[in-house]
């Protein structure tokens, strides 16, 4: 090409370019493909997508003259606007610029929007960019969304929950009970004000009480009386694994463990196999229990979801072993494990008192007929003292706890305050006048239309067997009696210290019912006392007694009597069962309770003397093997082991109808 031709083409191109710059505000600029509107080269991204967490974003553009930036932000999601190469945040001169936008977090359920406008000198105002900020509710799992809505409106510590909402995670990998509860724990452990929502087990860290249970629709519990209808094998184990062999090496490869059986329900598959309280489960599905699998095996034994399971059991006292198979099925879980009048011999009951005893596993309102029946029987038999065994009771219905409290005391306390449930003033479930629920000691069976009287044992003093698995509604009964100055004496170990409870709601989503129990209230007694989150210390504190006996043994091993050796061993293992319910002679806590009713004790602590000579030789049954370490395992929230003081939707409706909510 000649220089003359090239010059001519260049001149024509320059003329065309100048024409487009002055006349074509929309179109192609210098072949770059950029759009120009009202004196501004628009950014290539015309819609800005901002995450729910907010943050800082940049919008590049080019202006053909001096300009002003404005925003349309009805929801105030934009915290600030800054032009990087201009001394003023929203004004600049012609040239290339970058607008930096800082966004707040989106706590709303819906996506939010904003717009940025620019006005170039000599031109009309035009839109620079559309902004859409996403929400965490986008694609949120339906179960997670339901739980989150309740926590934001009902959680006792809802103020901090809402403040930290944007820092929480709301996605689950799997839609199962374990994943939902791990998500709850992950979020709630980020909070600092909710220390009462949870506890600490030695070696397993802090855990959360707030939980959700996932129940197949075809197994959703009916309202049948006599105890909750359950599906499983029909036995409970303690959340403890004990070492039965090994300990010879540092690797723990030779360590073997066992799970203690706490209770077997009479009408279940487990009962037909001969399994009983105080047995040890040493193998599951043909596998020995080791340090590497005891957590997963514990989950298997608690959830009881397999159609069948092969177990090896071992008798605590004799060491005799047997292989059994249990089948998952339906059974009635009577919460009254044992009730009756004890018949202790004169050496530990020299007064000849008629002593009533009831072992109660959970405050199951569907088993209230069994609870009331047991108390009615004890009252009819004229018991002079009563021992209430709550060592395995993790809580349950507040209504059932009020009934037990009412039956323990005399009729003169009817109408007095039994418990006060105090909620966050911002709670959205209740009307303002209903936030604080007051329960009183009652005279009638609440569910009985005829108004049948509850039995009254008229105790001036009640004896309770407790452990660190005694929680919530169980503790509520003890505190209720103390609130009206009825004396209580506790035997065992310091209780859990759960002074809070849950408003429980059930919802069917798909093929499952989800029972969600967030902590929504604190429990106060008639004296407005609530400070027992560290647990209730027993009068006969087995933890302290263990230390005394262990130190005494270390100081003089040869001087320890056979009886003291047996007591030291049983103290160390408590609350692992050494005998069936009601066995006064081989149950350390029950034996001590009977002796305390008679003003004596099994233990010589150095500052007291056992007044009964029989006590110095009266010892628990010796186990067939020596146990090593005990490992407490975190409580798994399941339908049959409620760890809470629960108020159900049915109970809330009943309270509203009878106008007892104040």
C-alpha cells in the first residue's frame, strides 16, 4: 500500500471517529465494544451480586466529563461509597475511575436491592449499576430455616443470636439428625451469653442442650397412656464407657471397653433375651469395643436404628457371658423403673420404718398414669419416708415434674408457687402477659376431667438419689421443694445443673417429624432462686467421698479393710449400676439413703463415725473383673432420653385454656 493511500484512509477514519464521539452516545467506541450512555462508559457488569455477608466491591467506569455519583438504597445496605482516584467520595473529573462500595450484612429473609446513578456534566442522570444482595435464606434447607426462625424469635439469648446471625453457618451436608445437631452446636458455641445452654463432660468438651430429633412419620409417638410408645431394642445404656481389659501399653491397642446397661423395659425385645440392669455390653455385631470405635458403637446402641443387633453381654457379678440378638420393635416405655416398699434388715433400718422407693427414668407426660399410680400405691401403704431415685433422669415434661412435686408434699402447699418459667422479653411465641409461666402445687390430676385428687405423701423431708446425669425437670422437683422449705437430702454425685428448659414444637417435613427443643426459659422456684447452673451438691457427695477413700488407701494400703476396699471401688464407679433396681444390699446409693433415714451412714470420713456396726461390714457385691478408666460420653439427644425441662404445644394450649399463664 502506498503512503498516499494509507494517509487518505487514516484521514477518513479520523473524521468518522470524531463524528461518532459527538453524535453516537450509544454504540461502539474505537472498536472496544464498550457502551456509552449519557457521557459515561458503562461497566461491563451492569448487575452487581453481593453476598449476604456483605463486604467491599469495586465498579470500574469511564466518564466523559465531571460527574456526581448518587445512590438509591431504601434498605441501607451500602455502608459507604468511595472513588479511588478522586479527592471527593462521590464527585470526580473526566477519565477512568473505580467506585468502591462497602456493604452491610443482610439479616433479612429476602434479597435486598440498591441502585447507583451517575450524572455527567451536560448529560442526564443515568443508572450506573443495579445491586442485588443475597440472603442466607437463599436455598436454605427447610428444617434449618424453621429452627433458625424459632431461635431468632424464642431463644433465651436471642439478642446475641440475632447480632451474630450473619456469622452463622446454615448449610448441611446431609439431611439427618446428626448433621442438624452439629450445625446447631457449631453456631451456638460461637455465642458467649448462652453458657447455660450446655454443659461440659470431662474429656469431651462443651455440648449444647438445644437439639432437634428426627422421627420417621410412621413411628411418631402416639398419645397412649402408660409411657411413650417407642421403637428400638428396649434398653438404655449410661453415657459412659468403662475399660475392662488392657492398659498395659501407651498405644491403647490392647484396651477393651464395655457399656453398662442402665435399664431394660419389660415388654421389649431386650427383656426377652435376659438382658438386665447391671449387665455389661462387651461386643456389638461381633466387634470388640475399643478406643477407636466406642464412640460410633455408643451412637449405634443409643439410636437403636438397626433392624437387629447381635450383642455379647456379661454379668457384672459373676462374669458369665452370653451372646444375644435384639430386634428393633415397638414397646411402651414406662418411665417408672421400680416402685414399692423396701424391706431392709434391722441392721440398716433399726427403726423399722416403712420406706417407699421409686426409680423414675424420665418425666414422660405420656406415662403420668404410671407415676401417679406408683405414688397412690405408696400412699395407700402408709410409707413414712420416701426415696426418689433420679440418678438416670435427664428431665422431660415440666407438667410431670409439677405433679411429682405436688404428690411429695402435703395438701397445705396446694396453690403455692412450684416453679416459674421466665423467658426473654422479646420472645415472639408468647404474648407479653404470658412470658412468665407460673406453675403451682396442684391437687387434681390435670388430665382428669373428673378432677380426681392426686395422692399426697405429705413428706416433711424427701430423699433423692442423684448423679451428674440428673438434670432439668429432675432438678426442678428438688428446687421446688426447697422453695417451700420442705427439707431434701441428696445422695450420689453433683447434678447436671440445667436450670433452663425448652418450648418444644413438632413439625412434619417430608417423611419425618422434627421435634425441635431450643432453650427458651430459665427455671426459678418460689424463692426466686435460679443459680444452680453448676449443679446441686449432694449431702452424701460420692465424688468427695471417693477422694477421701482413695487418699486414705494411698497413705496406708495395708491398713484398708475389705469393706472399705469395696466401698472405695463402688464410689469410684458410681453411677455404674452394680445391681437391679430396688436391691438395697448391693446398690451403694440406695443403701446409703436407707441408712441416712435412720440417722446412720456407710462411710467413715474421719469427722464422723458410722454408728451402725453392721455398716462396717456391709459392702456392695464385688464385680467379676477390675475396671480401669471411665470415659464419659456426650449425651446424644434422642426421643427416649430427654435432657431438658420441656413444655409441649399441647401443654401450652392447656395452660392458656385454664388461664394459669401470668
